[in-house]
C-alpha cells in the first residue's frame, strides 16, 4: 500500500489523470563581465570617494590637535555616503545648511570631547558616513568626517584656504546629538 501511495504522489492519482507538477530545473545564475558602477557621482561639493575619506580618517593621530576649533562657519555642505559604500563610490546625498543652522551643527561638532586614543571598542553595525564641509566668509573649507556606525569616529580631516584654525581639532567620537542632527529631514 505504501508503494502505491508513493507512486501515486509522484506521478498523479489513481484515476489516470495527468502527472502531478514536477520541479523545474534550477536556473543557472548569469555572471556579468562588467564591474558594478560606483554609486553617487563626483561633484565640486563632494569630490572624494569613500576610499579617500576612510584613508584620511585612518591617518588621524589620536590625542593630538586642539580641543576646539576656532573656525567660524557661514555654511556647511553635508555629503552622505551609503552604509554599503566601497571603492570608488561617491556621496549619494548632499545637503546644505547656512547661517544659524551651520553654526549650530558646528557647535555640535566642537562640543564632542577629544579622545586621547583611537577607540578600541567598535560595533559591527553599518551606517552612513558623513563628510561635513564647513565654509567661512573667506571661503576657507574645514572638513570633518563623522561615522554613524562602528567606531563612531569624528575627525577633522582637512583645511583648505588661508590658515585660520592652525592645528586641526583633535579626533573625537560622534555624539548622539550630532548624529540626530545629521539625519535626513
């Protein structure tokens, strides 16, 4: 009896109706010879790839630099890189803030306490990386990179223009307030 049921289940029913549906062969995955295109596009506001951004953050010297930056921004461009960004990927979201909004964001950056050494506890979560490009009245540009994941590093990475701030501010960790302020509106 068991053999009849097994045969019936595999080939149809006892009435002689057509066979039951059979599994179809598994399709073979197609391999593309073209490499994936980078996400985002280069722009004058956000000209660097995520690889260049990460390299400048990794080169930061922890425990060195000023506690606060004397820079006085009038605007800020926020370049947001996707959590999955790698290689030659550029920022995928660019926003600008001027006047009081730029000053408030800079105050949040300056309020984070400098860290004496590189963080040794980092989580494995993923999140965006932000590059904050603050501009002053003399068109100087002070750039910070803020990680919203992992080690939560906040690092002054470059200053372009007439030498206002002197030393770059010491590396620090992002604060929840700063990350909240950077969230998409």
